[in-house]
């Protein structure tokens, strides 16, 4: 949410423009599923657990995304 998705779309448009509709579709599905899973997880395990899992998911995404962004910046230089 926020900054990661628009940045991801910008990188995707440079690397594989044909995947942009897929990115929007996956984002929509993930948004619906994550809201349901977050509610269920908070009721079952507690809100701190949900926040820790969300932070972990963002760190995994950053670990995947960062080399792609770095590679496109170096290619443009």
C-alpha cells in the first residue's frame, strides 16, 4: 500500500509492460484476501502477530524489489 505499489508498477512498465494488468489483478486479490486473513489472524493470534506478519511480508517484498530497482537505475545511467 502507499508507495510500494506505484513504484512496482513503474519498474514493471520498464521491465515487462505486459505484466501490468496481472500486477493490478494480483494486487486486487491480495487486498481482499489480506483483509479477511488479517481479521481472522487478529482474532486468533492477536494484533501484534498480524503486524509482525505484515512487516515480514513487506520485508520479503523489499528484498525482491530492491535488486530490480537497482538494476534499472544502473541500466539508465
